[in-house]
C-alpha cells in the first residue's frame, strides 16, 4: 500500500476485535510512535495530522483483549503517484465530484497499490457525499480482499472471521 507524503490526518478502519481499541502509528525502525489513539470504540479512527515523510510505516490496532494486528504502508512523494489521465485532469462536472473520480481511478492503478491513498481521499468527502461514503466502504472491502489474498499467497496463518485476532487494519490495514 502506498499513500502520498504530507501533513495530514490518517484514516484507518479494521474488522474484528473487541473495543475499546488502541491505534499506534510508527515510522519503520523508530523507537517511539508518531501517534497513538486510545479508547477508540468504533472499528475506525482518524489519527491527528501527522507529517508523513517518504518511507515505510507501521500501524497497529490492539483490542481490549490485548489481541493485535499490524499492517505496513509506504509513504511516497506526490511525483511517485501515477499521473491523472487528461480526461480526468480536464473534468469540469460537479456530479460526481472530481475528487471522487480521481480516487476511484487511483484505486485501480498498478494492481491496487494506491487503494489506501484512495481511501484517504474518499474518507474526507464521505460525511458530505453519500456516493463518497459508499465508495469508502467498497474500498475498505476491496482492500480486505487483497489482504486475504496476500496472506494466503505468503502462507500466513490468518482466519477470517476469527474472534482471536483483529482481522485487518484498514489502511490496508482494512485498508495494509
């Protein structure tokens, strides 16, 4: 999973586990976390604005039973995102909104490696736009499926629907 660098809130969602949850964000190999959210009662959270510089990051969701799931993502410079096609760059209509179309397009690029970035963009619009909210949920599910496929291919032990672990952290953590 890759997202664009910058100072921004980070939106995550996951399935499974028992609240309240603790969400922790680290830069790879760092001794101290960049952000921690305690007592999260829903299976989603928005971490405060964080200066995300290019590199690898890890997010961990821990539930009240001390079970946890971790996911990694990579922050890239905006120049590393695929360029928008001309038709989308020049899009002027208001319905659907251009940012929604951009996110939908981005989610399909390079085998879905920008789904987490698309999720971030759509999440900003979701409270104001029902289409964006629907797309946010589709991206969350799409990402969960990709996680399961990756785990299956790597031979990781992972039990969908299990009560024994937080199933997937959305970043791709449901969206890592």
